[in-house]
C-alpha cells in the first residue's frame, strides 16, 4: 500500500474556562494514495478537529497532546509555521461546508482564483532560487571532501561549469517563457473577443486585427518559433490586410474566421515540445554562435543531450557520485555514533532533571542529530528533521503541566470546599465546580522518551538498510532536482496565463461559460456553483490531498449528488487522495474506499466500505446505518437515542455505553481495545471479546444488506 499520509495516536484537546475538552482521543489512520478516506460520525465527534490538525489550522486554544501526522518526510504537528504554509494549499488543500465562508464577497470570482496562482508563483520562484544555491553549495563541499586525488581544482571547475550551464539555460528558458507568455496573452485576448462576439456583444474587429498583427510580429524566440516563423509572418500580414477592409462585405465573418485560425495556430505553437534547456544550455555555452534556432526541437534535444553527456555530464556525475557517497557515509557514521547518546538520553529523560537542564541536554543532543542528517538527500527524513522541535515541545509540555497541576489541584480543592460549605449552610448554589484538568506527569515524561525512541528505531532501520543504496540513481535524481529548481526560477505566471489556467480549471469543475463567469461576483452564483468554485480554488496548486469537510451539507439533495460526482471525477483524473468528512454514512457509500467511524473523539470502527456496510460490528455503526435514510423503502428511520458524552470528562469506559442497548457491565468500566476482525477491518467494542455473549446484527441492517446483495449495489441507491 502506498501510504501518502499517516496519523498516529493523535490526541488533541481544547483549553476552555470549563476545563479541557478532549476532542480527539488517540486516533490513528493511514491515507492511501489516490483513495478516499471517509470520517463519519455525529456532530462533535472530532471529525473537523482531526482534519484541521492535518492542515495545521487548529484554533488557538488547541493543545496537541500527542501523536504525529507524517507526510512527505515531515511530521506536520512539529514543523514550523512557514514550512506548514508551503504545504497548506500547495500539497494539502481543504474545502469547507459553507462555500461562502471561503469566498470574498466583493472580489470577482476569476480574481479569487488567479490571485492565489500569482502569489504562489512569486514565492515558488524565490524559494527555488534559494534551494538551488543551497544544494549546490552542499554538493560542492561534499565533492571536494570526497576527493582523495587532489582534484579539488578540477571539481571546482566542474561545479562552475555546472552552475554556468544552468545560468545560460535559465537565460534561454526565460526568453522562451517571455515569448510563450506573449502568445498565451494574445490567444487569451482573442478568445475573450470571440466569446463576446458570440454573445452578440459589440466587438471592435478593426482595432483587434491591428493589435493582433502587431503582437504576432513581436512573438519571436530562438526555440519557441522554430518551424512557425513563416506562418507567424503570414498571419500577421493577413490581419494587417483584413484590418483595412473593414468596410467590406462580410467583414465580421472574415475577421472571426481569421482570428480563429490565429487562435488555433497559437495553441499549436504553445503545445509543441519544450526544449530541454539544461542540455541546450551546455551546448550553447560551448558554441555560443551556432545557428541552433533552425533545428526542430526534438532533434536539438537529442543531439544536445548526447553532446552534454559525452563532454561533461559523464565526468561530472562520476565526481558527483563520490560526493553523494561521501555525504551518505559521513551521515551514516554519525548516525551510528549518535545512537549511544540517544540511548543515554532515553535513560536521562526517564530520570530526574530540571527544566533548564533538560533543555540544554536536548539542544546538545539535537546538534549531534543535526549532523547525522545526509544533507544531499532529496527526500527528507521526517523524524530526524523534526527531532529538535519534537523533543523541546515534549519537555516544555512536561514542565508546564508540572507547574500547572498543583495550582489546578488547589483551585479545585478551594472551589469544592466553597461549594460544599455553601451547600452545608443550606444556601442556594447556582454554580458548578469546574472539573480539574490535571495531566499525568508520567505519561508526559514517557512522551519525551518516546521522541528519542522513535529516532533510535528509525536510525536502526536506516543502518540495517545501508548496504542497499543505489548511488547512481541518487546522483541522477540530484541532477534532476537542480534542473527542476532552475526551471522554477524562471517560470513566471502572468495575469493572462493565470486567467487561462483559471478558466480551464473552472471548466474542469463544471462551470458553464467560464469566460463570462470569470468576471462575476460570488453572489451571482448558486450554492452548488459556489462550492464548485471553492473546489477550483483548492485545486489551484495541484495538491496531493484534498480534505472535504461536509462539503455538501449546505446544499440540496440533487446538487449534493453532483458535487460528490465532481469530487469523484477529480479524484480519478488527478489521482487525488481525499479525506471526506460527513455525518451521513449514506453520502460516502458511493465514494469511500475506507471509512473510519468516529464517536466521542475516538475511532470506534475502521474498515473498507464493504466492511462497514456489509459487516458492521460496532453498535454505534449499527446505529448510524439504521438511521440512514433509504429511498428504496419507506422504512421508518431509527434515530440514535441519547446524546454524546460531555468531552470535558469523557467516560471511563466505552463512551457509547450510555446509549448502547447492548452495553455490558465492562462497557461502563473499561475502554474496549481495537479488536481485529480482518486484515482491513477492526472495531473497538467489547462485543468482539471472545467471552462476550453473542449479539446479532439488528434486523433492520441485515435486511438492508440482503437488499443490497440483491440489487448488487453497495449502497442506498
Ligand atoms: N476551539 C475550540 N474550543 C473548544 N472546544 C472545541 C473547539 N473546537 C472544537 N471543539 C470541541 O471539540 C469537539 C469536536 O469538534 P469537531 O468540530 O471536530 O466536531 P465534528 O465532528 O466536526 O462535528 P460537526 O459535525 O458538528 O462539524 C466538540 O466537542 C467541540 O465542541
Ligand atoms: Mg465539523
């Protein structure tokens, strides 16, 4: 299974004046790439809190008590906000229940989409330049350090050439992008004009043709226009000629046809093969005056690559590989040597220490860990990278709670005494004692130790796998990394480019006439259309993961189905991973691959959609299933009796016990563990204990399963 994100033992509470609300109580789940994971449960069960934790937007009074969310080599709970900022929206996006709350009412829809694109592009370019330079400096120092044959000068030269080659490539790519942008701009304006004309709005074709003639002439680039130059000149001349015939019969029709072919021509030109600038950069570095702009791009790419490999890259790679190996081995050695201090730290943090000592110890240790990281690794190791923040957070939490606990005990004792005294005096008492929120210090200490432990385990594994590394692949991947960063530096998204991308995106999410609707305000859209726009905005940066928090609750049933269909379609086409949150199991029947049923901050049942619908095991899942409306029958709905527990003092035992007619004594006393039912399916209910009395699935559910089996569907169609 290709896990894209893992949440482990997540615990989140909220500080309130009435005590700590324990909103999420130790939940774990995995997201499989390209699949939909649904979280289902009643209001207040902790669904939104869970998803907000993933994207790092918990309320200010939230306390992350423990756990981790691993994504792309990082623990999202431990990284700094500016790093989270890069992930949020870019890699993980979210849409909410109420589309209006995500849209600015006084900004045109189109601008709301393009703004995000342009801003993101600016920061991407800045970041890319930084990343490129930083990595190159690291590579260089490792290559030199690896060198045993006093080739330092040679290496310096190679790096210089490599850098230069990228700079030259950048210049050509930049020029190419500029010409490309001009083509897209012109094409965008033509499309707008043709669209207006089609809608019977007045269009000044004379001016447009003149404008077109001039702008076509200006599109010129060594590479972009190879093979297109004659047609460019020809079209420009045609526009110029036709412009003068504005009085002639059928002028508008002729103009439309000509502009149509200009549009098609531009589309053709801008979708041609892109030059591989890196290799061309090298080629041109050596032969600055070649008449390179005459060869077809495909051939040029091939020839330049052969030339680059033969004359430079093969040699560069051999030295680069030494650097990569050197960096790896150095880090490996440090990893081995940091294991002992890590084991000592485990002991240390199990004993007694003051706050200042513990922090100092953590800082020293973190420095050693920092040095054990292989800086040339492209995919970062999350555990090592977040070790320092993780350790310090755990330490600080321990001491904060240690200080707060006695205060809290005193406050509680004082309030209780006052309360009791008033009662004893026969006074009317209209206030309650705020329950105490004290933390188990042993647990908190254990958390510190577990941060260290995790790194030990990780490093043990790393060391065990160290004989099995493909350094050739690593070296090539590093070159690809540089190429990609260099390309990002000169990739500038202009207003018109963003507009065309936005219109495409609007089309993709099912907005008709996006070219017109681009200029409208949110109030001019219906609820369903607004939700589509919000989805489009969420997709701007092409994220890996899309979180949908009850995205259809505010919509009527038919629109609901359309939006669900849209999310399904986007998931397929973009290989998105979806977290879908709802209180209605019926909604996810058609779309979820796996389902977690949540109750009072815990996952009570977890399985594939088939597990949950065909073999539900937790009484709460039964309750949810039997309260699902079913169109095929006029069956009376079973509502779930009672209300969820107060999460400031969650019950000792199974939180659902109070409302569970199958509850046994033990349900009120002890939390049930997760019982494994199959490889994919587990549930936390004492009914699954081998000694539990046999309880049959309620008839209303078995009847439904039978019906589903008959119709062959897995759902409530
Ligand atoms: N900022 C906050 N301060 C205090 N308590 C909070 C805060 N945010 C959420 N909670 C509490 O955390 C618990 C879980 O809330 P959450 O929003 O995750 O519920 P939910 O399952 O999404 O419900 P719904 O279906 O109503 O959206 C609730 O008891 C809620 O009152
Ligand atoms: Mg919610």
